[in-house]
């Protein structure tokens, strides 16, 4: 049987824990990184993107807006701003957020970087919904 590890996803408002995780893929600042048990120790910066967890033979998908991963031999802690379970993402809210961001991007008086970040997060949420639906 393959080795497994413990995973914690820690946000400012919640902590989710998973025992016996087989694999987790995270959106690092340098691209996607896959983690299995006995991975080299590391601290990695995370981008907006998808967290994919393989646990008990099933894949779980989360949208994140970035943070850090603290990887040890037998555990991983994801310290992230947000971690939205694909099953709980409100699609219409994400579409509305995307539309608002695009409108703000066209407005010369808006904070352009903030609008771009909002668009990136909304697009990520919509992509995570699609990935989840394709993997049911």
C-alpha cells in the first residue's frame, strides 16, 4: 500500500483536515506541484488556482486565492487566504464577480490591479466548477 500523509488546509476562518491523503496538487508561484508522502521539506508560495486532493480514492477540488504550503515528511499544511470547496462555489456569484471585475477594468477611475485580481479569482472559481463537474 502506498504511503499517505496528513493534510491541513488553514484559512483565516476555518481549518479542514484530511488523514491518509495519497496526493495533493497545488498552484505554486512557479507552476503546479504534486506532493506525495515523504516529499522533501519545503515552504512554497501559492498563487490563485486549483488545489486537488486525492483521498480515499476520490478527488476533491478547491479554489484558492493564494498563500503558502509548508511541506514536511508526513504532513502538509496549506496556509491560504481562501479555500473554496468546488461543491460549495456559487456559480452565479462567480459570474457576477467576473462581470463586475471586467466593468471596473474598463473604468479609468478604478484600481486596475484590484480589478485584474478579482477577474483572476472569478475565472478560477468557474474553472474549478468545470473541473469538478467533469470529474464526477
